[in-house]
C-alpha cells in the first residue's frame, strides 16, 4: 500500500462515518494496488479531499513530487465502478450509466472541473505542466462498454482510463509523480491558503458579456448542460422541455442560471431572466445592465408575461421559483386583463421554448408563494411537456460547510434531527453574541477590513416611513441599542441605499435588513437578530405568531397558524444562510440565548 493515507478531519462520528470511511477505503484499494505496481508506493493519498469553500469531496488526491521539476505535484483521481456508460444524444458532457439510470456528468469533464476549481482556489496553474492534473479511473470497465466516454477528447486534466488501460494509467501517474515521499506535498495542500470565493454579483456583468468565471461542479454542470441540450433540441426538433433545478441556499442555482444565460446570449439566443424579488432583479439590472439597455431588459419579473405570445423566447430562467404566485394580477391590472388572467405558472411555461425553474421550496416565507415541483410538473403534464429535474446537494456558501447547513435545519425544526451541538468544522465561523452591540462591533470591524457584513432580523418591530427631515426611524430596538430597518422604497435616504441595494451597497451597513431584502443575496459575515417570534422552550424552538409585525400574517383566515409557523422558520433559515465566512446569532429572549449558548 502507499506510504501515506491522509483523510481530512471531519466533525461527524459514529456508524455513518465509519461506513463512509470503509466505502472510501474499498474504492481506494484498486488505485492503491496500481500505485504499488507503478513503483509509487511513497506517494500520499488524500481520500475524500473536500474542495475549498464547498461541501464537494473528490475521491482521491495523489500528492507527491514531480519527476522532472522536483516540485509538488498533485493528481486528482475520480474512481468509478461503472461497467457500462453511453453518451446522451445532443451532449458530449452527459452520460447515462447502466444500473444508475440518472444522467451523470462525463467523468473526464467532472475531474477537469475539479482541477480548474482547485487551481483557482489555490492560485495555481491547471494546464500544461502545472501543479494539478486529473484523471477518471473506470476500474471495472472495458473499452467497448464505455466507448462513448472514451471518445471525449482528453487533456492532462480530463483523462479517462479503464481497467484495459491500466498500463497507460500507470504511465500517466509516473509522468506526474515519482517514488518519493508525498507527505510534505500533502501537508502543504491541506494547509494552503485559499482565495476568497467569487461573489455572484461581482462577476455577473462579465459572466453575461464576456466569458464564464464560475466553475460548475458535478450536478451544477449537469444542470447547465441539460439547459443547453434542451435549447438545441428545441431548435432542431421543435421539442419543448421544462427544466427544474432544485437545491437549498448556497447550492449554486443562481450561478447556474447566469452561466447558462451568458453562454446562450453569446450564441445569439433570445433569453430572459425573471424573479419575484424586486431587490434581486433591480440589483441584477444595476450590476449587469449598467450602460446597456439590452442587457438591462434581460431581467424582469414573474408578473411580466400576461400578454407575451407563446414561445417568444428561447429560454426563460425563473430564479427563486418558490415565489411564483397564483396569477400575475395586481391592483394596477386593468379589469379586462384581470378577467382573462391565467395561472402565473402557465404564463411562465408558455413564454419560452425552454422554461427553466430554479427552485427551493424551503425558501417560501410569505403567503401567496406557491412555487413547487408539484405545481410545475402538474401544469407541464397538462400540456404534454417533458420535465427534467436536477437536484443540487452541495453547499457553496457558508464556507462550503454541510455541517452548518444541517445544523440550521435541525435547530429550526426543518429536519428530522434534533438540535445538535456545534463543534465547528474549520470551514465556517458560527458565534453567539451576548448583545446587539457586540454583534455590530464585530461586523463593523469586518466591514472596515474590506469584507462585506450585514445585520438582519426577524420581522418583529414596526417599520416606519422616514421622518420629515428625511432620516430613518430606529425601529429595531433591543434595550438601549436601536437601529433602523433598511429603506422601504427604492429611493435612497441620506447615506442609506434604496431597499433593493441594501445587501450590496456599502451604505447598507448600519441598517437592519429583513428577509425581503436579504433573500437571494450573500455577504461575507452575517449577523442575525432572532426576535420574540422564535424562542426556545423545553429544549426546542417554538414560534410566536403574535410577536410578528409582518402585515402578511395579520389575517388568520388567509394564513393558518401552521403556515405562519413554517414561514417564520423558513425566514430564519434564509437569514442564517447568507454568510460566506461566518454568522453571528443574537436572541432578544434570555432563555433562547441560554439555549443557543448550550449548543456551542
């Protein structure tokens, strides 16, 4: 066996972790045998290496010394037990695997994306004779049974080998590694500083106008490729397909949508992006549409399609599809249109040859938001349309911490698990503040250091209009500490930006945001004030609808207590998952503060 096996620290424990380790060891045995046969027994194997700032783990990273340069050298290896695979018509990046059934990413494309992502994160070259190389090893397959996979033109980062090509695989490893201890290289990789994650809006303009800046991994890339394939199928076969991309906060839904739109814009397709969020759409218009009315007009709203002819666009990306409503009618809709109003889902599906829905059903935070996979599938079935669904499971926000993602679900009762202690995982910084003053001071230091930080809260305080002197009212009061909510309207008030830009304009620090201005955005550090609408009693969090000041919750006939409970829990889930690096929590309730402290 190789000289060194390294497995990065993992906070989990118990039977599940033990089973995971055993499975990983079994997958690695085939590779370990080949390393020994190649005379590379001194090379280190890092199994289950977690890519920086994501929850995605690669099977194995081989760490060692380059045979020519003597520098550190790394080979990412994806181990596949596949025996049969064939490409999908219309795509050289997607395959179907026997006995798996679901669409999979081509293993060469998969490992190539890992190389590019890791190189970006470490600031290392990923081509030529660079530091990082990659290969997929189909150790159970023979060439003829995976011929479509092997037809993909390879690079040093996208090589694919079968068990028939074991000799070539060994030669490939020898070309990038020599038989010398890899422990130093492994340690340096695990301790390497990581570049900050790319914020979506920072690169949104270039993403649409120039080239892709985001590395899509695994299911993200599958979703992207399925959208492009559906567009091509609509063009060549006049076949309409509905694509649904489902995933939690930080899974990359918006990145997929903008990446696909960018590629389709560059190909000359008629595309549109729509949301139900004024803040998100207005911000996209500011970042992407500045100086270009054509680009600005790409971004619209779900209620903009009442009079659009069928299939007016090649692609319509519906981001935040949980916010789809019953109809597009509002108080400004003329009576003649109101009387002819169709379901909003019908308008969206019929507007484009390929409607794409980016969906997270757990982000429904107010009455009237109806978007769900069931709703989309039901209407598509009525029209005889095919629906393709891609589920995203990885975490690309919150430091890539799947542990924190689970912790918030368990804490808020959105998961079957009980609230659990936060032991930390080295990826995300979770803190409990003793006061709002402490929280604000911590976030102010981060903001002053050039990072982004915001405070948000549950809707438990009045939200006043500006005073006659055009100053904001400090409505959010906790003891002697008081701050205003973000501005209500799109018009800035003093140094405070309009509501749509609270999360992205530096002037937004100093006001408290709500779920309506935070949803869809991300910042480095997030401070969340848990109001009296969510308190800990008898070891669990319970909601208090009567403490909410949200006008949407006033009428019990329109919003049941059960629905209000879910909305409040979902609200705090959204607020707690905005931070890229860390989150601070503060509760206005002493018993809840003690409960949170007991979990740390």
